[in-house]
C-alpha cells in the first residue's frame, strides 16, 4: 500500500490515461507506483522514458536488468 493515494482513471491527465491503458494491456492492472507517479506530469514523463529505455536495452541480460530495477528502487526508497 502506498503512502500517497494514486491517481484514478477518471482524474488522470491524457498522458497518464494512455500510460494506464498500455500497462493494463501488458500486465492486466496498473501498478500503484505508476498511479502515484502520475500526480506529476514531469516525473511521469521521466519514469515512462526510463521504462521505455530499459525495455529496449537489448544489450543487457535479464538478470542485470532486474538488478538495475532493484537498485533504482532502493536508491529512491521504494517500499516494495
């Protein structure tokens, strides 16, 4: 459970709505960190760019990608 309530689909801006739809198609639901990030459009843009870059980074193996995600979460104090 996040410390900050996430953005609902009905109150999300167009960028967040599009991101929510794409993530819903890919994962089946929208993770809470994405909903919380959607409070700030600038931070959401950077977050989505990071995720796009990481998904396209074909030179890294899957284990290294997982470690990068884990380290990033630890650096920013992500509770999950």
